[in-house]
């Protein structure tokens, strides 16, 4: 995070102000006009206990006569005009991590200023001032706050039960009920056999995140960037690169049951103009959201190098709410040793990454060969079942021969850290030709599901 990003967040975010105003000293900052604006914000926050937001223009008008330097006036005005133009895009949704980065930057600036002062006093021979400088130095950090009495602090305890600031989104339909709320610091994995739709499911949660105006970054360790772009764009927009005839399954009511039928749809290849038009409309629709895609060679990216890449994004002012790795088992290990221990280390570090960066991390894992022709169980986790201990939730994807014939998948919850485990399974209709692993979903408990029946009819009770 740079100084301009810090002052942007101080202007638009009450939470950012609460955490940063008490510890920021304008003398720490390099940019002169940023120092001036921070002084105004600190004064405003102390008076009104909130960020100035669009009142920053009033602050500028009320203080402009105090500034005699014409260049400084122009720099501040240019900054505020840019802020006004991009106001709706500036506030980050992952505020906790933005605050962490701001503190990190302020610590660096404070230490640098301290070092320069010490060197200056030593060079001038004024050792007493150098020593005084050392004794007066204070570390830049947010106050840890007071402890909480579980039996006495009623307001704080009830606030913990009612606030939902860590909840990011929920997937649609019964599939969403199976997965539960998706929260910051979650580490969620899909478990499936090869070619069962792990990547499609990861893309699906990325698109749902985008629809909730969140920032998503996805790292593919299997596919080229071009192929990833095609998959994501097709799933998001419904546009195709070539003419296609596609069968799409859907549920139909039949008395108090449901059955699956299919319809044939002809999809025409989209022109460049149509892609551009769709891109503009989606950008307006998902204002504030973003989906970035990166392709890395398999077994080349460690969790530490992933951290470095996320640091680079943070330096640009991009703080992901959702980080997707396709997939964790083909990341490079951080240490030498036995393969199972290396895999365990990767999964542990990804869990820590989610907690540290206040985001949700999604990944996938492949089952052993025994799960190819039947429904997936927890014991099918390839290489090391300890993966399950590190996730907050693991969801399996089953694609038996019967599932493939009927264009469906079976999702089940393998593990969950919080709340009551969901023992029911979900049947989802899908069309992978359009990148849609879940079109509609219903509980399998309510579906007449007989894999020994040669008919193509699957029936479900009405709710």
C-alpha cells in the first residue's frame, strides 16, 4: 500500500480511520500534499468520529486559504478531482488486510525516519540527541485493546453474535445450503476424481464472488492462461468462441415429484464486438468487483511465492477477498522431505494465508482411483487425509457413469469446522460445455435416484 492508497481509505472508510488515525503521524509521510490532507482528516475524525467521505471537498474549500504554495494547492485539487471521479471504486472490501498493509507501510516509514535522524545526529557528533532519539522511539502499532469478560460484557458478546462483517457470500440454491456461508479466513476445498469438474467448480465460486462485487484472483497450475480465460468468460457471459449445439438439463415438476429433461440449444459464436459490449455491461453490473486470472507452471509456485504475488497486488491497491488455487496438490513444496509431509505443509500454509490476509482461499484435491466409479468419501483424499484437518470445509464432487449419462453431479460435505455437519447430498444439473457445473440443485434425499434403473428419469419431491 502506498501513501495515496492510505489517504484514499482514510477518506472513504470509517473502519480504516478508526484503526489508522490514532497511529498515523503526517511527518512519517513522504508526499507533501498527502501530509496536508492527512492533517485535515485527523482533525475531522476527532470531531465527528467518522471518515470525511465526500465532505473532503468541503474540507479542501475550508482550508485552501491557509495554503500559500500554489503548487501544493494544485496537487491537492488534482488529487481530490481524481478521488471524486473514481469514488465508487476506491473503497476496498477487504478492509482488515488493507489496514494491515497500511500499518506495515507506516512502520517502514517510521523506522526509515528514525534511522535518518540517528545517522544525522551521529554525523554531526551530537551523541546525546542520538541517544535521546532512541529512548523516545515508539513502535507503530494498533492498540491491542482491553480483554472481554464473557459474563459481564453483554454488549460486546451480543455484537459478536449479530455482526456478519466476515460473511462474504453464499452459493445459490440447495448447493449453497450444503456449502454454507462463505466467510473471510475460510479455507475451502473441492475433492473429486480426475476430470470430474474441479476447475469448473472453482471458477463457479469465483464468478459468484464477482457477482457479489468481490475481488477475486485465480492461479491455475494446470491450464494455460488462454484456456482459463475462455472457460471463465464462457461461464460468466454465456458467449462461445464457435457455433455449438448444446443439451441443457433442467428440472420439471410432475405431481409432487421432479424429473430431469433436456433441451437442445444452438449457440452461435460471438463476435469481437459482442464480447466488448458484454464486457462493458458486466463491468457496470459488478461495480467494485474484479476477477483476475494468472497461469503458473505446475510444481513451480510455493505458498511463499504466492504470498509475494499477493503482496505485489496489494502494492497496486488490489486486495483479493477470494483467492483460488487450481490446485494445491501441484504447488511446489517449501521444504525438502517425504512427499506426504510436503503436501501437509502446503495445506497448512494455505490455511494460514487465509487467516493472515483476511480472505477466503479455495482449492481442490484429487481423489484416489477407487472413487472414479462411485460416490466420493472422505477416505478417498489422495496422498494424505490430513488435508481434511486443515480446511474449514471440504465438498466432494461425484461423477459416476450414471451421473455423466444424466448430465448431473452429486455434491456432498466431507468436512466442516464450524456448525452442524450436513449429511444430506445435493444433485446438480450441469452443462460443462457452457462452463456451468451447477445450473440448478436439489437435495438428493428428496430425489428418486436409482442408478440400477435404466430410465433417464430422476424425480424429486416438491418443497
